């Protein structure tokens, strides 16, 4: 009788324990190294966006550590690049990768990446340019990261890159056990890739399916950037939602063996 009662108690307790573990993983205290990187005086101009962009939560979820190598795809203004640089430190490195096709559309930000890399404060940052369908890294990396750009790869201006090709190349660039972190704008459930070139959104479920098909193991999700007030049916640049879209954040791991 006691064993039956004990089994019942454990059955009720284990799900709660598991949820507690997930909560701790995805919304726990910010690691000291992340806090220091976010507080770097060199990124003072970025601070006004930190609360909205949940930078500490993003970096904590990405699990970037000192000494690691990071490959950042389409780094935009360098907002994340500057924090990655501070976290990995002098023994680590950040590769800011611009696909040639995207670079043609965003010459000013590419120039900004090069200016950043030339700054002695960011001596551990290098800029890479290469065809969108030929992603590669100078060395195996610990983390590949992209924010709001996974949905761009299959579009016309990027050369209609097959997500299967992109994910296979990311898999090859990572060390065993390395992480592929994807942040993007949420499209309506079941829409697949129908909205990538119109609303600039993608269905999270198709992303998960595509990445897992390349051999990755789903390693978690974070709700830090979710916004239930986003209708998912308007362009991400619409003034009513720009800067506040509902975004999913997924983490995938390359198997250690």
C-alpha cells in the first residue's frame, strides 16, 4: 500500500519537477559573464534596446561561454555581435557572416560590421562573405546563431536557398555538441514557408522539422521574445507591430557523436 501511495506521489511530482527544470533553464538568473558583457560601456548606444530585445535572456539561452567560437549569420547592425565578442573574450572568436546576396541589399550594415571588426575593442571579431548556399566556417564553431533571418534563405533575393542545404552546412560547421540557435518572426500555424517573402515570417513548426531533418536534436525553446498580441497576419515592418513581433527562439544541438 505504501509503495502504491509513493508511486502516485512521484507520478504527480515528476512533471512539476521537470517543468521547474525547464523554467530554470530558460528564465533563470543571468550568468555573470552575460551580465558583464551586456554592461560593457562600449555598447552604451545599444542599451536603450536591451529591455525590448531581451538581450540577457537571449544570450543566456544561447549558452555562449568564454573561449568559444561563434558564427553569427547576417549580423545586421552588430547588436548581438558586440555582446558575443564580450562573452567569448580574447580566447574566443566571433565570425560575422554576410551572404553575398544579402550583402548587396544591406551594404551599410556590412560596412558597419567591417568597422566593428577594425576596432581594437572587438579584435576577436572577423567578417566573412560567401555565397548564401555555400556556408562554411574557418574552423569548427561552438554556436551558430541567427536572428530574424532564417526565413530569408528560401527567398528569391537570396537565391532560393533550400533550408535543407543551409541546415546541413550549419551542421558541418559546428563542433560535436555545438548549438544552432534560431530566432525568427512567427507566422500562422500550419503556414509553413508561405509567408517568408511576403510577411517575412515563418511557421516555427516547419523550422523545427527542417532542422531536425539535418540531424540536429531539439534542445529547447524560450518564450522570452513571444508576444501574444501579434496577429501573425501582417508584415513585420508594419508600424503597429515593428520591433514587437511575436518571435520564437529555438535551440538545436549537434549530437556529440
